[in-house]
């Protein structure tokens, strides 16, 4: 996937996320995040396939987290691209603020939000 095809600006964000699928859960490494998806590294022993769905949690502190349902949209070696399919309003608010604080041009966030609609 090339940068020219990206509709949403990604920001590097080094963190751990909790992924859940069919009653099992794994800690994965978050590489970057955008308004519409995330790039993560799953544990080596986990088989991940295009189309698989997961519940994801990114803890932002003691009282804040981003919760979203995500779907695997691409995989290259050990890096997996996930697109969210469902996110609650509070999580979307946290995601928006996280991106605004880390974007070089916060006005870009407003353009991306209008694209989501």
C-alpha cells in the first residue's frame, strides 16, 4: 500500500493494545494509528487472516481507552493492517484528540472527519 492511496494520515504511536477474538485475547504491539485504522504486530504464534475480526482496546491512561471492533484488511510479513468497523462515541472522541495532538497540521483532522461522514 502506498502513501498516495491513504485517505487518513497515520501517526506513529508506540503502545500495546489488547486484541480479543472468540474468547481469547492477546497483547499486540501498535505501530501507528489513523482516523480509520491501525497497524499492529500480532504475536508470532497467532494465525491471522484477511477478514478476521477482533475487539481492540488501546489504554490511554487510568481513566481513558479507545475501544473498537476491527477487521484485518492487509498483512505483510508480521505487520497487520486493521480497519475499524465499529467505535463508540467516547472512543472516537479519544481517537480524535489523540490524533489532533500528534498531527503536524491539526486542521488536517477536520478534513479527515468530513471524509468519514
